[in-house]
C-alpha cells in the first residue's frame, strides 16, 4: 500500500525551507525562494499552519503559502494523488 506524502513538520532558517513528509522524506528549497520568509523574523517563520490535507503550509502573519509540490518539483495534481486525494477534473468543478 502506498503511504500518503504529506507535510508532517516544517523548519525555516536563513538558508532553507524544509518540509518533513509523513513518508520519511525531507525536502528543502532555498529560503531565498520566498521574499516573505527570507525577510521574516524567527518567530514569524515558526508560526506556520499545515492545512488539513497536509499539502500546503501557511504562514498567516506573512500571508505566505507554499505547496509541497513546489518543493517536490511535481504538479499539484501529482501531489494530491500521492496524498490519496481525488483530483477534480474540469467537468467535476
């Protein structure tokens, strides 16, 4: 059985945005990818919320949102499928 690849934990420092996934992978991107996170205080970086589906991390104080697919380098649809979520087709919307 395939385990969902969703965000379990988040770390942000001056160098990296890091997502720890439930399947054991750790994926990172340069903090410089996000102007908001790169200029944020440590307290602002530490105040994040993982959305219920586990695919998007939000920093509400910064109005920043990063999807796991961005760090994985895959499409949003591929990330949703890997998380076991149904991908809506245009006719379903």
